[in-house]
C-alpha cells in the first residue's frame, strides 16, 4: 500500500477501506507520508468527503496512531469538548463539579485558536500550575482530585497533530470529516466512557449559522457513537460572550465566582446543563433534570470548589487557591472603562472582534511562539438586551499599556452596537443532539 493509491482513490470519489486509512494515519505519524501527500489527502477529503463508515475508520485510525489511555476508576470516565467561543471557560467549572458527583474527568485540552481562548492558557494563569505532564503525573492528578485539565502529549494522536498543521496551510480546515476526526481522535485516545459536545453557533463561534452547527454536531455525535463512545451534544449560543469576561486570568476569576461564591448566569447554567447530560447518560443521575440538580448541588455545597482546589494543588499551583484565589491571579497595570456612545439597548455584540482584540492585547497568540499575558482582556461586559445610557461602561479593558488599552477600546465601540429597540435574545441552548 502507498499514499498515492489512497489519494487517487479519494480523488475519484471512492471510499478507502479501514486498512488503507489505518496505513495512511500511521504514515502521517511516522513520517512515511510526505507533507505534499498529506495536503493532497486533505484536499481530496475536503472536496469529495467521506462516507460515514470511512469517517469512523479515519477517526479510529488517527486515535490508534499513538498512545491510548485505559482507566480502572471506581466511577465513569467522562469528558466534554467545546468547538470554541469567547468567554467560554465552562471546563473549569464542569470538570470539578463532575468529579464531585462521582465521575472521573481526564480532560485533554488545547490552547487558544484564532479569536477563541484556550483552556490550557486559562489554567496556566494560575501561578505555578503546570499543564504538561507525563502519564504517571496525569493519572496521579485524576486519582487525587477526580479531574485533571492537561495538554496532550506528543504520543496522543500524532497523526492528527501532523494533519492539523497541514490543513491550516492548505485551506482545508473547514472539512466536516477532518474536523470530526481531529476532535474525536484525541478525545477517544483518552479512554472515555462518555462524552458531551458543546457546539457553538453565532458571532463569536467558528460556526456562524444554526445549519452549520447542526451539521457538525450530527457528524461528531454519530461518529463518536459508532466508534463506541456514548456521546450527545448541545448546540449553544455564542452571539455574546458566555461569561462577562474575556482573557485568561479574568475568566478564571469568573469561574471562581461560580465555584466559590454561587454566581449564576450563562456560565453556571451551561456548565450544569452539559454536566447534567453527562451524568444522566452515564447512569449517575436518573434523567437530565436530576443530573442538572446534582451539578448544582455540587456547586452550592462547595464540593466542586474543593475538587478544583485539589486539582490546582496537584498540578503545582497554590495549595489553598480556592480559598484565596483573588490574591494569586495576576492583574493588569492599566484598567480603563469603555463608555457607551449613546442611550439604548445592547443590540449586537461581535464576539469574534472582541476575541481578536484580546489577542491583540497579548491575551492570545498571533503566531505559535507568542508569549501570552494572562492578565489582559475585558471584564464586566454588558449583555445583549441590556439597557445602557450614554457614558455607562460597556466593559472594562485590562491592558499592559495605555496605548493598547486605547486601541482595544476603539474596537469595543465598534463591536458593541446600541439600538433604540430591544433585540430578540437568542436561547442559551438551541438543540440537543443524541
């Protein structure tokens, strides 16, 4: 078997069998497949697509191109994946709350991508905390806290790492088949017994329309279930930031308000909805409502906060972080309020523009080698439908320099539109996909 025959078959619209896709994935991992051949493969899949059977085969082949984890826990091994948005820090609330409900959550996460923030970057805003660890350390944190939020090792789905980089430079990122295989190969390699997917739609998401989001959700759910991992999805709104903060330390602070101080809102509501679905599917709750109640109880009782604090300490962070989190998170030297230009209602928020503004402040990466400033970003952002008067703050900019704060404020003025009429407020959850 060779790469040219696999690519030629795809070009003709034929479906490669499992053995061919397995060979190609292994070739991506060990370098037998060249960059040119990987690019041709990605373009052929992007143009002609894969059958459902082939999509599952490619996902499993990419999973099996490296290390796969196996667990012997006394509870179900569960996880969640979000397709990315702004102010989306659900993982930091959901993982410890699930652990407090009897699940184990070995969450392998990523860094910021484009205008969306990365879970690992948020975790690393906590001083001393290390997300890169070997398997023994990873297992120790999961055993100790019931959850761990870590980076993928080079041994997890190496075929995906190679193909992902190729897709980025060959204009093939948008392929549903390749997106599905990329996301699920890494998640399935973690040895999960249940998965919930948060597929975002709206101005701050990669999927801008409900039809696009539904197509991706169906592809992910169908593929994961056929691959043997019980999976459901929620299609959720990203027409405004999920939390009223954007930026790594600022989003951690929002999570701690939920975990430690009982703060409600969209972040808490979505965390309990996703977690409740996982608990119900895994048999830890008798139905969705009971699962949501169990998640809320874990938050209200402080058990989730305790789990988060235990996880932080086990990963090298402060031992008593959950009790004194305000003293540990970094603060930006420049904080400016951005005033509303007129009276009215918040009618539209360009989440992508706000996310890119945080990147420009230094809160994300424009190239892979960039250093992230954990302190910068936005806080106390207004919400869709909120009534404002001229001069009222739309949000607060946290910046390293005065000029950077000024430029970010100009972006905010353009990104948040004020109108005289109240807008229609989209639901937090559009649809559940089983």
